[in-house]
């Protein structure tokens, strides 16, 4: 890496480290090693992509977003979503439509199609059979699609709680 890239990397590291440490520590307050692993992974990605980041319009935002996704990936790998929701006293048994009503900013985690499907099923009361017929898929495939959207909503709650 050239001197200019190294200096740029160091500048971004110093500009973002304290804030990222606070974010990740909120989640893994009980595991300092995990916090360090997440931060190291984030900065390793930054190091590898420094040329791309130097051209990015918001390099600090890029680093923060990368940290968010590294944390998200670790959470998913460790199957910790339900545990985190319980730490924040979010009722994991709450229905998806209630989660959508309470966490309006989760819309950014759902595509228009996913939002339409979940609203039609939970709020408008369409049956699995009706929706499966409309989407021209089997009832079991539709159930799996709904399950995946609900899982995405719950993960979105965790991301909103942690990264505000």
C-alpha cells in the first residue's frame, strides 16, 4: 500500500474507531474478544478496499456501514438475533404486523414486494391459499417466503436497536 493510502487509512481509522467501538460494545458488552474481532474484520475490509473507499463520497459512512454488516453477519452466524431482542426487551413472539407498526423505519429493510406480501397476509387477512394462487407458487413455498420476510423484520429490529 502506498504512503497516501496508508495515511488515508489511518485517518479513517482514527475518525471512526471510538464510535464503532461504542456501537459494537453495546451488543457484545460481555465479550470483549468478539468486539475486537468485529472491529478487526471491519478494518481489514477497509484496508483491502482502501482505493475504492478513497473515491467514495462518504468514506466515514462506508466504514460505519461495513461495521454494521460485519456485526450483522456475526449475529446471524451465532444465531444471536433472538437473544439480542430479548436483551432489549422486545417481545420476539410479537406478530410481524405489530413489529411493522412499531418500527416504521424497518421499511428500509423490506422490498416493496416483501412489504406488500406481509401486509396482505397479516393485515388484510388474505389466506395462504389465496396468496399462493396469486403468486403462482405452492402454499409451502409461500409459507417459506413469509417466514423469510418475518426473519428479515426481526433482524431489522436488532439493527435499528444497535445502530439507531
